[in-house]
């Protein structure tokens, strides 16, 4: 059976992304997760008041 995933080699020390790029991804994912929770919460709340 062939492997479904092939391991990626570790990145070279000079190939690391800048801190600003990492923080932008972190805050973007944080906002997207918070938005998904808020949408779900308001949808469930609206179902209670039907």
C-alpha cells in the first residue's frame, strides 16, 4: 500500500518566514475562528427564540 503522505524535509535556516507574516496568519486564523463561533452562537440563539 503506498504512503498517503510523504514527509517534507525541514526548512533551511535562511528560508524561515518573517515574524510579521506569521503574526498576520495567526491573527487572521484567530479572527476567522472567532467569527465562526459567533455565527454559530447567533444561529443557535435565533433557533431558541422561534
